C-alpha cells in the first residue's frame, strides 16, 4: 500500500514530467519554426552574396582585359 508521502512523491514526479515534456516539445517546435528557417535564409543570403561577388569579379576582369 502506498503511503501519503508516496502519493505526494508520485504526483510531484508526474507534474515535473509534464513540464519537462512540454519544454522538450516547445524547444522542438521553436527549432522547426524559428531557428531552422532563419539558418536556411542566412545560408541562402550568403550564397547569393558570393555569387554577386563572383559576377562582379568577372566584370572587373573583363573590363581590365578590354583596356
């Protein structure tokens, strides 16, 4: 038979488990909806910037070859 202290211990453990599980789910959703799209956007922006720099270098090389 479980004593009153045992019930209190089980209830507190269950309550803490639900807060822990809620924290994990919340973190996973933040990753999915905020952090990952931000990282993807940052990487795409970096790629575009590198492509623009490469195009600019090629323009400058062509310009120098013409003179």
